[in-house]
């Protein structure tokens, strides 16, 4: 009799201790007793009666879900491949287990279809320049759809945009032309500023005649500072102005006077047509 009681007590103790489970801080156990949900338990030590109750563990940590590359045709008819990453976490474990069969798979499929539909209504330039805006639109749409599953989407980020080779070459040409345009504008602005400064310098030098002489001496000093065997001394044309004027006057003076001894010299005989 004592053996039977001891065996019964041992089996009962094993049954009771067999239902003890320890859950980590980030884990929750959705508790089903006789097939009916009794909410979520954890973390810590919980008791689950064997044979009558079952649990399904759910992690509350943030999951980085990779969205595979999707073939997308943008609104301006450009075929591209885009992949993204989705960050999500389970907010309500009971809904994540009861509301959907596999919340990870369902969220992944929803993210893929949403990515194709949103990018199909977006132009290529907007996708490349306003990526943060597109990420926000994707996040809002997916989060609203997964709310009834007890899943919270914290962020959706578009990772890579794979362009066709023809489009890459066209964009490279466009970027090169844009760079050349900017270089020409910068060069023209530099020439304009330089011309303004030169005009101011010429005005100042023109008002002070001694300034050009000082500038001349400074230039000679800069030339002499180098190890040159030949030194060029530029001379201003002002030094030769008197000489040029005197030579011009001599050339303009006639070789013979118009009158001699009070009489007018006869004019040179005109050439006839035969002589011509």
C-alpha cells in the first residue's frame, strides 16, 4: 500500500513540476487551456498543466525583415529592381498568434506588395531624391495594415535601387553636363569679379600717376627675385610720346614752299590718258 501511495505521489509531483516553464525577459507565452486562449503569460516562472494546456512563445524583440528585390516599373516607365528592410516588433502577442497564422510571413508579403504599388506611382527622380518621404509612406501603409495582427512597424528603409545600364549611362551624361554647366558659370562669375577689381585698380592708378611707377618697380623686384639670366624691363609708351609727335610733325612738313620770291609755283602737269 505504501508503495502505491509513494508511486502516486511521485507521479503527481512529476506532473506538477513538468508544467513549470521559465520565460526570458523578451518572451511571452500565449496560454491555451483546453484549446481556449487565456491571454499571455511571462516573463519569469509560469505553470502550464501538461495534457490540458499548451503555450506558444512569441518574441517581443525588434525583427529586421529583409524584403527581397522587387521588379518595379516607375510612373515614368523605367524598369528597376528595389529591395528594402523592414523593422517590426510584436506589440500584442495574443493577436499575433490568433489573428494571423504566421505574422512574419504575412508581414513580409504585405511589405513586398506595398513596395511595388508605392514605387509604381513614383517617378525615378523622386525615388532617388526623396527617399525619406517614400520610406515614411511605406511605413504608414504597412503599419496600418499590420495593426490588427498586433504587429508594430517602426521603420521601412529602401536599401538599393538597381538601374538598367542604359539609364546609368544617361544619368552619367546628365551629371557630366551639369558639372560642366556649373564650371562655366563659376568661371564666368570669376571673370566678372576679376574685371570689376581690375577696373577699380585702373581707376585708382589713373588718378595717381605715381602709382603706375610703384607698380612697375614692384614688378621688376618680383622678376629679379627669381634665378633668371635675362631680365625684361618693360617701358611705358608715355616715355616715347614726345619722340613720336616730333617725328610726325617732320613728316607732315612739305618739302618745297608753295611760294618762291613772291610768285606761285606752277602746278605739276596732269598726265594724259595716253601717258597713263
